[in-house]
C-alpha cells in the first residue's frame, strides 16, 4: 500500500486488510481510523479505497489536525471517552468501516466498540487491531481483556438460538471473526434478528432414528479423548490451612463433609 509518510504495520496485517476490506474498494463509504498521528496510514487508505471514500482520522494528539490540509477529516479526542464518541457520531453520521489502531488498552478498545456499534451502517464492520495486547502486561486488567470481552460476546451471539433467553442475546452485530491480532465485528441486521426455529424441507416429521448417543464415545470426557489427565495440583500445608479456615467460616456444611472424607 502506497503512502508518502510513515505508517507502522505488521507483515501479517495486509492479507487481513484485503480479506476484510476488499469489497469496499472504490465505493462511496465512510472509513474511520483511530490512531493516525504520523499520517502515513491515511494516505494508504485513500490509495486503497479510492477517491470516493470519506477518510476520517481520530487521534488524541492535537498535532494530527495538520492532516486536514491534505483533505482528511480529523477529530481530536480520547477513544476511552464515551462523551467524545457521542459528539463524534452526531457530527459524522453512520459509518461503514472502523479500524481501531489506537492505544490498544482494553478500556480503549471496549469503549470504542461499544460506543460505535449502534452507529454502524448495515453491512459495515468494526475491526480492532493489535488485539495481541490482550496477552501482554501494561494494557489493563488481563482478567477482562479485550479478548475476554470478545469471548463473552461469542456466548451472547449463540444466545440467539431458540431455546435460550432472548434478553441475553447480542444483536448489534451478526458475527465476530478473529484472525491474528485482529477482531472484526460484522453488521448484518436482518440476520441478527432472524427468529431461530427448526425447519424441514419436506413435511414436518423425522422418521430416521437418532443415533447420536449410540456412539459409545459421544459423552466421553475431553481429557480422555486426547489422553490427557487433569493436572496434579499441589499446594503447601500453610495454603491448605488458609483454604480450610475460610471454608469453616463461610460454609460449615462443606467442613463437615471434608471431615467425613478425611476420617
């Protein structure tokens, strides 16, 4: 991708860019990139998407405003500030593509995604970049990293299934796709609200016997399938004493059961 200014990327990103963005080239789209200070990526995306694309940059550093003279729209603000995003979408309108290449902290990535999902055009997508920071120190509380947020929303996507509680289902996006260092949220509103119910191509009954549980291994524990045993957990006597003391305080019934086992 061509640019007269510096743009820092990883070699694995370009195939992913083509995979996610190719269908939007030479279209009348609104593209938002978060994290644009050196300016190189703005020119790269203009070259990639073509002259019909509206290219918008977002950065916290006010120096990024200098790229407005090159024909780009630039907004200065914090991506972890919900008020900033509210003002942004009121001004910009609906968006086709968001590429989050900002600060890469979990709060920044999550707040950006949550703030912009309701304002995406149908058929659009949000791509969060550099998601490998979810496995690194210094970007937030790893117990709820951005990838943990994504895992939680995978559960919510599957809550659309007919037997589950509908109020727990995620319908702001249709699917979430993960590639190396990137997560893409794809917007398809009709598919996201489609009612989940069984349907048959002929008639309304099934005559074949269900053989799924005839398979003797159908409910075999996973560790047995892969010949893996549960790891042996060892703790020091002092740690065990602390655990047992806490159990005694908080749950006397468990204490009695443990005493029976030890006896």
